[in-house]
C-alpha cells in the first residue's frame, strides 16, 4: 500500500474480512486487526519509500501479521510513551499495544534498507495447514 493514513483503515478491513471468513473468535480478529494497524502506522510514520507491504498468514497454531518497509536505520523498539497530559498528545504506545496483544513479535533487516516487522497471535485456526 502507498504510505497514506487512509490506507490503514483499508488494511484493517482486509484483515477483518479474511479472519471472519475463517470464523475465528471476534476478540482474536480484533487483536490481529489492531496489531496490523499499529505495525502499518509505525511503518507509515518512519518509511522513506512510497510503498509498505502488509501480509497476513494463517497457520494451524498462529496468525502472523507483518509489515515490510524501507524504514529508518534503527529497528522498531519499545520506547517510553509520551503521557496523555503532555503536548503533543500521547504517542509512542503502538509497540506497547503489540507487545500486550501478541504472543510474540520481532523485527529484522531483510536487506537493501528493508525492515520486516511481524507479530503472532497463537490460536488454533481450523482448516489451515
């Protein structure tokens, strides 16, 4: 997707639609959707190229959401969020949300300045290999 804020909602819709088709529990669908939005928003905020690649993989024991971008040289990492009482409004919470919801998550350099950031939600997904 092109790095535009309006594409985050479309990406959330795609995740929701794909997981609803698998008849997965609503809370799992919502968590996957929110994690994808957070990862995509981080990529959007830090990318230096015109495209971000989002992926959803359904496995028997997990759902994996991932984003690949040409981001900053520094890997995504948990930071101390800015409190809501300060200005600008609260920021820096995205990876804390991912950390709280995902079973595991990580990031790696995949060459040519590209970064692959992923998160997994463990759950039995009927009908997947």
